[in-house]
C-alpha cells in the first residue's frame, strides 16, 4: 500500500478545553465532527509541513490522536474532508495521496482501538496495481471513476464506478458499477454486486458517476 506511516500517538486528555491546534505552528482546525463514534463532535486539525508530509490531529473528549503520514505525490493541501464512510459509528478522514495522469488517489483514516489507522478500501484493481490500496477518482475526455456511499437496512454500501466514452466524438458512455457491503464482524468491505451503467451525455456522467458521492464530502 502506498503511503508510509511515520508516527502515531494517542494521549489521554481531559475534556476539550482548547483547540486541537493550540501550540502547534502551521496547524489549522478544518472540521468538527464525531470521529471516535461516542456521539460528541471532535476537532480535526491538519498540519502540512510540505507536499510530502501531513499531520492529522483529532481531539476527542478523551484523548488526542496524532497521525503523521507521507503523501506520495500531491502539490496542494492533502486534506479533502471528513464524513461517514464505513459501517462503524464515527466519521472517516479523507486525504489526497497521489496524483496520476487523469486521476486522484485518496486514502482514508478511521478510528480503531484508540488510534487513527488507514482503512483498506474496496477495490476492483488487481493486487500489485499501484492504486489498489487507495480510493480512486478519475476524469478526462475518455474515462471516469467515482465513489458513492449508500445505506440500506442499516448497512453501508460503497459503489465504485468505472467507465469510458464509447468512442471519440461520442456523447455516450459505458461502464460498470461494482458495489461492496461493509461487514461489521470482519470489519472490511465485501463485493456485493456488479452491474453495467451507461450515460448519454457528459453531464450525466458528472452528476451520476464521477467524483465522490458521499454525504459531507465535496464531489471534487
């Protein structure tokens, strides 16, 4: 998996009385949302020293979580957003990790056992593919990839969209939607179904398939 964990700390703290960024130069509070699943809003802070190093800080009602990560290839702010993604209570933190020719590969941090860890994504890529361990969004004249989260019967689903323009100059597109379901006991994503998708316009591709379609996150 791309991206290297270089440090992790979890420190017991009294209830929140100051900013998660207090005394940390270059740190910005980017969102307040429940991360650890206790129902209370937590503070998320980000400190990005340079294009290859980012530090995420989360202050909960019980502790301070700090996770320092290497960003593979990204020229802008790595933090993308925070929202519910898997089937466990609490929001995940999404950050951009790698820029490709026509895609952006993201990674997702989640709270597990008192720490922030990188969550393994659902994937349709073969083992060994450099993007197999990441959440990919792609868009160009000829291709699209996107991610959609839905909840049915109290179960979380992620659908990965991948497709191509039918031919140069065409307005029609074809692709597939691969849906995964979150398994609580195993704490992972399992492939649930695959179906064909089509679109008759670029506008339809953007509104239905391209980018992030997760409540609380920008599309892109």
